[in-house]
C-alpha cells in the first residue's frame, strides 16, 4: 500500500501499474465469475465478510428448528457438535454440553417428540446482563459468546440462563481444537460455530442434520429478508421457547 | 622468575578474555524453533512485544470476529511447534516453554489454546 502511494508521489504522471493486457484479462475473469456462478456470488454477498472487517448488526444469525422433521432418538447434531468443538460427549453433571436432545411428551395425547436445545442466542441475553466482568457478551451479529480471557468462572450466567445452556469447565483440558480454545475455570456454551460462520460456513449441527436427511435445522441471517430462514419464518408459524421472557431468541422452533 | 611473571600474565589475559566472552554471550536458552522462517516482526522486537501483539489481535478476533490477522497464536504454533513433538511445550527446548522458563514468566495461553500444530489429514498419512 505504502509503495503505491510513494510511487504516485514521486511520479505523478505515471499510469497505474496495471497495464492494458493485464487489466483486460483480470476484468474478464471477474465477468466470467458473474456469468458462471450468480448463485455463488449471491452467497458471498449474504455470508462472506472480507477478512479484517468487523462484524456488523446488519446481520443477525439465527436458527429455525423444525420439530416435525427432528427424529426422536437421532443424536447426530449432538455428536457433530462434540466433534467440531472437541467436547468429550460425556453427560455427567460436570461434563460440558453445548447442545442436547430434549424429549417432550404430551401427557394428554401421549405424543412424543424431541428437539435439540442449546444457547438460544437471545437479543436481550440474561447471561450478559449478570456478567460482572463483561466476559459474557453479544457480538454485533447476534452471537452470544464468552470471552474466556476475562471470564472469572463465577457462574452467574449459568444460573441466569433460562435454557440451562451454559456449562462450566471443571477440570484441566488437553488436546483442544485449534479454532475452539477451552479451559478450566471458565464458562462455555454453544458459539453458533462462530469460527465456521466467520468463514461463511453453516453450523456443525445444521450440517449434520442435513447430512442425515432430516433437514430439521435451518441456519441463516434473520435480518436478510431474502434468506431461506427469513422466508420460512414468514410463511410458517414458529415460536420461541419461553417467549414470555421477551428475550427475542435467535433460535426458533417450528411445530412445538 | 621472569618466566613465572610471563606465565602469570598469559594466564590472566586468558582469564579476562574468557570472562569478556562469557559476558558477551550469556547463557541464553537453546530453543527448537520448529519450522522457523520469516516471522511477522523482527525477532528482537518479537521477544519484547509478542504478548502485546497477541493481546491486541485476540480482542479483535473475539469481539469483532476479525479473523485471519497475522498475529494469531495459531500461527505462532504453526511455525514454531517442534518438528519432532509437534508442540511448543513439553521440554525446556520447546519454543514457548523454553524461553518462558528462562525468563521465569508464567505461560497461560496453552491452558485453553492448543499447543500442538494442526496436523492436516495429508500430513498425518
């Protein structure tokens, strides 16, 4: 960058470095990109954020879970989450659980259904309200995270969360994933696969659910009226769990 | 007698030379720099400010989602993990541990972050 500036200073009449041939070839590549893959380009506009650019509140990530498609007994989303984030997969009270399957039974009709439960990525997150060190925070794009560098492990957020979505790491961990640092003495929860979302990918649970053929988890931008999730929540009835709390969750459920 | 004086003088000069040499080259830790190569800043600068660079970038990544910066801890590990153990910890010759032991500074990063280089599927074959 500096070099270019210096160049124009010392040589104000000089043309830009790009010669005509190079310019033509480069622009034709750009045009070809437009022509060949309009879908890809649209995808980039929706999800791709240039590296080095901060997240903005123009985007709000969320998920829609279709309870009718979610199969009772299927655990693929939980397994995928554990693998992606390096969780042990244990279910002892001291094991971290970022996502779990909850079974619901209608006592009147006897109908049993199950749904995945995880951090609901609230717009007004109680965990953020109670955090004494501001370690629990909401990113501009709606993802609720714990900054473990400043988390003191007081666990107020664990108590405040109406969804019991947060876990505390009780013991020393080894062999964490490069993208998912985790450590003893801090609180953690579903990150909405933030490391994948930042790369323009979908969450591990949604990917696993699609792969299993259930298509029960739809991930996308709630602020984009043209996204699949926005269209879906506009056309079918969906609900927030404990909507009475007025937290405006980013994760919504359909068919419960 | 003259011989003795001469010998003593030689002995002294050798001793002084050794002392000067030792002062010039203190017992710096012998580190396994892993892959090494061109660092993001001059090594001299990195020794004194790497923690500040890391801390600055960690906040931007964590709170603003700005990934892919050049000062990431993952990249430190990628270049400097030992080629034999694949880690920046584990011995007093390991890149991070070796220097931190020498400088008597506690190293907290790797209680949460992995100290091991990410092994790609191709490399592990």
